[in-house]
């Protein structure tokens, strides 16, 4: 069974080795690593691990947090290893098939950001509708999104940014980024978390800008 663990660790030499040793003693193998964010003295990393099916995921938390100053932010089932070249591969795929580019984009975003779904929405006046959606996207119509137009990528907070209730079901963390203008937006849902980090928001924005250029979208 594969899991994705997001951990906060002190950003100093030897910490990943200590985590690998603790997981190894628990019968868990690290098969992938992705650096999410580094800020001050703290690093946030995503680890893909494999463990026997009969072992409960609590084993992962116990093993990792046995190391002083290391915190597990989330543990989720994961279908496979992380791919450090996934953004470049998506850009290449869209470049080769621009007629399907927008659909390829929303299909690729959940894989890149380990999310559940993604959709692109446009708003005109008080009406908003989706231009493209990935599999598992909530089917509820947006109606009107009062936080549009959007000038920068943000984490959507249900107490501040209105959105249809199904978007927030299953403790879904939401991020939004402008796409081809402030009235078009990419929305990404990550059921069960973790929360989107500032570096992930920046990546969403940059990737959306590149795809906009590729597709000539306005």
C-alpha cells in the first residue's frame, strides 16, 4: 500500500536520513520525495512510502513523529511514486495537442498537485460557468463567485470566499488562481488536505500562465 505523507522538518542536514531510518524500523520504504516549501528553518516535504497492506497508516505518524521537532501534516493513500518532471510532461502534452489543451490541463493539475479535482471557470456579470473540468469535479453549478475577478492565487476560505457547499465537502482544501485573465479562474480541490502552501499557489499561477500562452487563451 502506498501513502503520501506531508511532513514539516527542521531544515538541517540528516533529518531525512533520520526519517528514513525511523520508517525503515517500522517496515516502511520511502520510494519518492518532493520538496514542497522551505521557509526559514523549516522544510515541508512530501514523501511517498510503501508499507504492507495489513499495517495501519497510524504506524507512519508514530514512526515519523518519534523524531524530535518533526510533525506529520497529513497522510493520504497514494497511487504511485512522485514524478519530478510532471509539469514539463504536461506542458509537452498540451503543446502536442493544443486542440485538447484545456481538458489536458485540468486533467493534469490533480496529478501534479496530488489533488482530487480541478476546473476552469469563467464569470460574466453575475453568472459563472465551467469551461473545463477534471474527473471527480463537483457537479454543482457555481452561480456567482463574489471573489472574482481574481488578481492573484489564493487559498479559498469558506468563511471568507463563498463557493458551492459541495466544493468544501470531505474537508476539501481549495485553491484558486487567475487563468487567462481575472474573470477566468482555475479552482483546485484537495479532499482531506493538506492546505495549499504559498509555493504551490505560485506553481499553479506560473503553470496556468504558461498554458495560457501555449493555447493563446484570452
